[in-house]
């Protein structure tokens, strides 16, 4: 499993052309993961920034700020942009938006235990998303990745993540949520939907297409679901990897390899 961080980027890149506040749903069969205009968004920049901070023991808020300011035109949200553009590092603005969940995958991949996973997830969330729901979204996403990396099956993920953290969504099926699903930038409405997309998927590609075809915040839904799917299925089609490598800047590609080397050494030790 070499492409840990790239999995999130691929979800983001694949879903970006379909993101729309005005469109509730997309037809599954019409979703093309390799549209010419697809590219990475703030989801990917923040994911790699968090990975950089965790991996290299850097200050989380400072690293997020520096990496995002260096790549400014990636669709950052309004409150995040205000935080980003301030001269100093401002306190958290208590967000419960899905930004905490879309950037947390490194915590799930690198944690050696459940407790460490929770702690690392909180570290990635706290600079801007320290609302309880923002923290919960990061923790739930990271734990789903961590559990899959450690061989737990989908029923375990359903019971210990979806049912535990989002009981209002417990027992709901994809076909049940899709007709009324709409653009939702909260963790509550995004992490749960991404988890259901994963739980009902057949493989990595199917998971992305299910998440994207829900509509609305498609790139973030796919960015949350993709690393969970990769941790479970362990395979990403080479054409999606090639596309991501062509779109991402070199510092991300280098960090992806360094991150893989770290996780490999940690596993061996």
C-alpha cells in the first residue's frame, strides 16, 4: 500500500468537476473519474499539510497556514480564508464543517493504536475545527481508516464508527439517503454519507462513484470516502494514480513517498 496520501487526493480530484451547491444528485453511470478538467482542491492541500506536520513534528496550525497560502486558489471556504489571510495565527473559529474530515487521513494511516489515532486526528482538527462535531468528524474518519488498515471488516466499521458516532444514520442504506441528499458542508452530513458510500461499495472505484453521485459537495465526500476505501480494498487503478501524479505538485509527490516509507518502517518495527 504505497499510495496512502494519494488516495485522498484521487477522491478529491475525481469529485472536483461534480461539486455543485445547486445539484442534488448525479447519475452513477455518468460519473467519469478522469474528466480532463479534474484537478485537486483545498481538500488535497490541507491533507498533505496535515501529513507534513504529523510526519515531521511541525506545528499543525503553522504548517496548514504556510502550505495553503502557498497554493491559494484551491477553493478554500470563507471562514478558512479569513483565518488563512490573517497576519498572525488566529485561534480556531470553532467550525464543525467537513474540512476536518477531509484532511485527516494521515492520522488514520500512521497511527499504531486506537488511542493514538484519536489523538492525531484531534491534532489535525484543532487549529480551525475545534467544535465537538468538527473533532468528531475527524476522529470518525481517521478511525475508519485505522480499523480498515488493521483488517477489520465493514460490519465492524458500521458498528464502531457509523453507529457510534452518527447514530441518526444507523441502519440507513445508500438508496434511502440518495434521493433527498443535498449539498452539506457539515461533518454530520458528510462523514456519515461518505461512510455509507464506502460500506455499500464493491471496490475503490465504486466507492468514489457512489460518493460523487450523491451530489453536492462531491469532491469532499469522495476525499473522505477514498482513503477508507483504499485502506479496505488495498488497490487503486493505475490510471487514477497516473492522473493524480500528473496533477499534483512535486512536494506532495515527495511527501507521499516519505509518508509511505514512514508507515512501512513503523509496521516492520
